[in-house]
C-alpha cells in the first residue's frame, strides 16, 4: 500500500481535519492545485473555494475555505484558513446575501478604483456560488 498524505485543516475556531489521505485539491489564489504524498514543498495563499479531500478508503470529503494559506512540507499539507467548515455547514443563504450586498456596493461605487474593487468582489462571490452549485458529493471542479 502506498503512503498517504498527512493533511490538517485549521481555522481560528477549530481543527477541522487531521488525517492521512490519498490526495487533496485546494483553491489556490492562482487556481486549483492537487497535492499527493511526497509533493515538492511550497507555500501559497488561498482564495475562497472548496477543498476536496480524497480519503484512503476512496471516500471524498469537501470543505469550504474562505482564504488563508496552504503549506506543503515533507510532513504533509497544512491549511491555515481564515474561515473553514465542512460542506454540510456551508451557508448558501449567507452567500446569496453577500452577493446582493456586493452588487449594491458596485452600483454605488463613486470612483473607478472602488468600482473595480467592487466588481472583483462580485465576481469572486459569483464564482463561489457557481462552484457551490456544482458540488454533488464528488469533486467540485
């Protein structure tokens, strides 16, 4: 049996996950990436999205993450999340409210700079809503 990857997902509130898995797919700032056992070390920032954890027994688990950092080291993968929760606890209604509020800020933006920033926020939240809608018990991407 091949060795697995040690993963820990930590948020300020709690340790969400600490186990050995087959692979993990993570929403990096530059795009999704997958980490497996013996991956080259690196560190990166995360964007809001969904982490897919492929368990050793073939069972997938999905977690929401709202930004943070991912650290891949010889010891495994550590996710230090601003906010994180199992997908079952993901609040779709709250996301819809955030999108509505961001759209209102965009409509009221007074300068090109604030309008550009507000558009980025609306786009990021809309992409997150699309990803959340695509989850059906398996991979999100």
